[in-house]
């Protein structure tokens, strides 16, 4: 996670651990305006949320979506990160569907930072 030096990597790692303690995660993606800034996207754009978090876990199956979003949101430390985050918490099947029809999820999947190393 050294690609984006201005992010609070220590807090991001802690956040992933806090969520993983409740639901083991398959993927955790970070996107949003702050990530776009660090990637060099110019200021002449609609900014949108500062952070977008997309979490994917088969263990979300059977857990109501609002409960997932609420709990994962309460685990995010907006003070440490400097801004709140829009939370998305999906099973792998839901993630694939949402990737097709939700721009925020598609952007996170295409351009976001992987917070959990993925196998090659």
C-alpha cells in the first residue's frame, strides 16, 4: 500500500482488520475523490464523496444490507481518515451485479486501491 503516500495506510489497515474480525473479507477497495486526487485526476471534475469503500465477503450472505452498511460505517474512523466514507458491502454475486449498474462500485473496481492483496 505504498502507492499512495498521502493516505493514512495505518488506519486503513486497522479498518480492514476491524471489519474482518466480524466478516472475513474477500476484497476491500478504496476509491473516491481523495484516491482520484492522488492518481492525478484534475480539479475540474465533480468531486463526489471523499472516500468510497467497497467490501466483498461471502460472509455477508444472510446479513441484511442495511446492517452491513451500518456496521462497516461505524467501524470507519472519519477523524483519522479526515473524511467520512460511502460504504458498500456486498456478497461476491451482489458485487458483480452492482459493478455493472452502480458507477461508484464500477469506479472502485476499475480504479480503486486494493486494501487486501489479491492473488495473481
